[in-house]
C-alpha cells in the first residue's frame, strides 16, 4: 500500500444516551465515526475495541 490509513481497529462506540454502534476513530481528529454512514458520533463518551474473525 502506498499510504497510511488514519483508522486503526474497529470499535463499538457508546453515546451519552446509551446507544451503541460500530464505528472507528479518526486518528487525525480524534473523533468517532459511524461505520454505517461515516458520520461523526458527536455524543460518543466511550468506545471499546471490536475484533472479529469474519471480514465483511
């Protein structure tokens, strides 16, 4: 690959209201984004790494 990705591992991000969604952390901005649509998760308060042995 000719460039570095700014995304590391997949995450499950939890919002203030208790909503959980798959997402990723932008290493440049430090913000969490939804895997479903790429939108910033503005109210994310915590995230945990998610690993799977199945690639989709």
